[in-house]
C-alpha cells in the first residue's frame, strides 16, 4: 500500500520501495528502496534529481561556449538516455524538452556546417584536378599531401554526399599516385641503363690502355669522351664515383700515349683558380709595410665579396688550404685595423713613440682584447647550450660562435707575434 505520509508530486513509496511516477509514455518505475525512513528516502532521491538538472545546465553552457557546437550532439543523445534511466524524483519533462530544443538547434547548425563542408570538399576536389596537371612530380606530390591534410581537417558532409565526395577524391589520388609510381619506375629504369652505359665506358677506357695500336685507341677514347657527355643525369654520388674511374682510365691512357709519342703535356691552368690565388696574394700583401690599415680593411672587405662571387664559379670546391690562407689574411687585417683605431683613441702620439714602447702598448691592449673576446665567446657558447636544437636561431648562434672563435684565435696569433718582436728588440 502507498503511504500517504511519503507522497511526492513525482513519486511515492510502496512496500518499502521508492517509485518515480510515470510521465509521457513511460510507466511508473522503481528507483530505489527505503533504508531508514520513507521521508529520508524521498528526500535522497529529490536531491539526486538535482544532479540531472545540473547535467542538463552544464551541457547547455558547454554548447554555448564551444566553437564546434555540432560535436556535442552525441553527448546530448547520451544524456537523454541517461535521464530516462536516472534514479531521482523530480519533473523530468522540462529537462527532456530542454534537450529537445537544444537538439533541434544543434542539428540545424550541423546541417549548415555540412553544407559548408560540402562546398569546401568540392573546392578541394577541383584543386586536386589542377594539382595532378603539375609536371614537377615532387611539387605535385607535396601539394597533394597538403590537400589530403586539409581534407581530413574538414568536417563531415551529409550522408548522401559522403560516398560521392570521398570516392571522387580517392579516384583522383589513386590515379595520381599510380602515374607517379609508373613515372619513377621508368625513371629508375633509365637511370639503371645510364649507369650501365657509364660503367661500359669506364671498362672500355681501361681496355684501350692495353691496345697495341695507340693511334686507333686514341680515336676510340675520344669517341668514348664524346659519348660520356651525351649520357643523361644519374644520381650525383654514383656519377662522381664513375667519373673518377673514367678520368683515371683516361689519365693512364694519355700518360702511356704521351710517353710513347714523346709528347710533353702542358699543365692545364684553371683561370678561376688563378684569380683566387691572386686574391690571396693581394690580401697577404696588404699586411706588409702597411701603415693605413683602414684603407687595407676596406680593400679586404671588397676582396671577400670578390672571393665569394669567384669561388662560386668553381665546379669543384676550392682548396681548403688556399681558403684558410685568404681568410686568415683578411682576419689579420681587420684585427690590426681595430687595434690601431683603439690605440689611436687612447694614445694620440703613438706613432711618435719608439718601436719598443709601441709594442708594449700593443701587447697590453691586445691582451685585454683577447680576455674580453674569450668572455664573449663563453657567453655565446652558454646561450647555445641552453637553446633548442635544429632551429634557425640555433644555426645563427653556431655561426656567431665560429666567428668569435676565429677572432679570438687571430688576436692570440697577433699577440704572440708582438711578443716575439719585442723579445728580439730587447735581446
């Protein structure tokens, strides 16, 4: 029997059990049992109903604050199911109506977004059709990968259009990558043929050295050289390796040919190398008997520009020893120019002083500069160790550190030279 003292507008107690009264099309439902008193049981489930009310309010707030509101539709459907099974005493109808209203709103937003997504995907499909027309396969591949990333970031479309759009893009992409595979398969085949041809020319060049008829061999090796120039591109490392072998075979042949014919070959002179060697000589000459280091520094700066432009024309890398000589000469000019300017500020009558006094001043000033530059170098190195790796800023710092190390090294060299000259004068 129902207990009149344990009544509630939306529930009741019967036979020690708590029931929620039916609403809408849902019948009465047991939601719990009486543990202590019926009044306490009723109050417990009244309090629990507040949880349901809070969950609905929280969902509405989350939807309001969310940028992608449509993503909350699934959560709404789950919450509605939870409410229909929730053990609490209260009026569930307004809560369900709130969810119904919110659902209508979300479905409208989703429909609008799906329409926008459809437009975006149609535009991406058209873009894909343009990409597959690009002749540069690497560029086209990069753009196709970027497009597929944009596609994945674009939200869903209505179900009737989903298979159509996905299928169309997939067909375009499949055709593109199939043609790409065929292109690189053919390219690899051609490269293999070219490598085989180059290897044949190398073997033939070595064979010619063993021929008795050197005049006939001479004509044949010229033909091999001409044919070598007609072979298309191959991977640089393999091309370099084969070229070294081919050149060695040619050198061996012409060494034998010249010895047999009594020919003394004239050494080939690289005009670019001659220019670079001239710059080294000029830079080193600027240091000798130089009184105007400011003028020398200006000329050294111009030589650095000329060196960069000229060395870029070399087919092979410039000899390291030659580069280091040039860089060292320029560095020494710059350091001497700086030292002279600093001393000029502090010792106005420096040039009138005896050489021994000049050297003492130069040693004292250079010693100070070395210590200062070393301190700066340590700070740069500490900053580099604390920074992230493989960033543009880190690469800039590495370059700055290398420059600073060069400055320190040249100052130390000059300091040693000053001390040696002073020791000679004082001996």
